[in-house]
C-alpha cells in the first residue's frame, strides 16, 4: 500500500467516527521492525481495538521452483508477521 493509499484509509476511518488512527509502516519479515512498531503502539495506547494488516507477499513461481529463502520470506511475512 502506498503512503497515499494509507492516508485515504486513515481518512475513511475518521469519516466513520474513529477519533484516533495510528499508521505504522513496518516490515513483517523483520523482527526488529515488528518490535519497534509494537513498542511505539503501546507507548501511545494501552490496547488495540482494531488492527488492519495489509501486508503480504506472493511469489508467483511454482512451489517446486521456489528457493528456501523465497519460501521462508513468504512464511515470515504472511504467517509469522501478523501473529
């Protein structure tokens, strides 16, 4: 999602009554990025009401043609990151 698209989502949330919206850009496959975002979030708020995860990766080549690194990236981004 581009910064412009994210801004539009924030504006829509506010239009529908959200009083506060926090947008965090991070890399789900990077644990340090996740930790920094989590710390920032909980410095500002004591809980999460709604979390929108708009991250994901898909490498279109067949599974048999994927490298271990590509498979690992997909698992880290799509499964481990949101958890």
